[in-house]
């Protein structure tokens, strides 16, 4: 008879792909019925390092005035102060977007943001306009969410479908825990967006956040800096730049 060989069972806790974080349960219940809301089990993960941000970039902001940009949507104010691009909420104004006059298709975009007065914000990309109320225009399309610090969901770096069906990519998985803690209150925070073909990825302060695959609905458009409708709020931007990606492989 062969000698008995002891078997040691090691219990491990596996982090399953696409596993909803219990801390995010209430937010999941609130948003899961939105048109764009993804099934957590089907969400792709961004595991890439942030792109190199030192070579081949073109500045989008000259540090002196708003040349190359146009405000759309509401009447919130955008100014240049001490070389920084500043967005200030105007009470009773609809959400307002400072938009690039130029459109972009495939790119790596990056900028830094800082909240002086907390407010929901973000960076529209591949965005467009459609007729709105009272002869105004509505800015719509994907947006890299930058939401401030007034609530506990911490989805900065997620992808929201502005005026087109809600969140494409909320940061509600266990795998997003590091990204949800990456932004820092009272400090400059860097958002980086890569869009190549239908694949969009984001990073918040260098931490991988979203990995969203568009269905081809948003192939090209402008960038837009959001000041959300609110009673108050003020956001600063700096180092706005883009590196176009050639279609040639």
C-alpha cells in the first residue's frame, strides 16, 4: 500500500473579472437601467500603462486666450487667468462646454484639472452638437468623467454618454478600486484619453481606468471642457495637448 500523502488545501479569494464592487451597489442600482449601462460581467479592463506623454504632442491651449475654442450649450464662463484656462459656473445656466474648433479622430489627449470650487466636470471627446432648446445647441457624445469630490462613487476616468444614453463605462467594478482612489482633492489631476478606432481607454493620474469599445457611432469630433449645471463651481485646466494617431499601421 502506498503511503498516505497529506494534502494541504489553500483557500484564496479570487478577484473575478467583471465583479461588481459591493461598495458600488447603490450606484449600480441607480444607473443599471440607463440605455448605455454595461453588464459588469462583460466589461473590459484597461491594463495598459499610460501612453508616453512627452513626444509628438500639439498644444491645444496657448496660455493667453481662447483662440481655437468656442463655448457651446450654456452661459457658464471660460476665461484665461495667470496662464490657466478657467471655467466658472453661472447659476441657472445649462451645462456649458468649451469646445475645440478642430475635430479629431484617433489620438492621445491629456490635460490636468484642478477644482477650486467642487463641481461635476469632464472632457468631451469625439463630440458633436445637435439642435437644443431656445435656439441653443446640445453638445453630445462620449465624455471622460471628472466629477469632483462631493460624492462617494469616484468615477473620474469613467466614460459617460453625454445627452446620448448615460454611462458607457462606469467605474463600479472591484477591479476599478485603484482608479477610484487615484484622483486627489485640492491637487492637479491628470486625465489621459486614448482613442484608436473603436477602442477608447483612459487613465487618471497614470492609473488605468476605462476600456470602452464604441460601436462606431462616435468616430470623430471635437474636445469639450464641461462646466456642469449647478449653483456654483470653478475648475482650472492646464497642459491641454493632443497627439494625433495616424491611420497608417
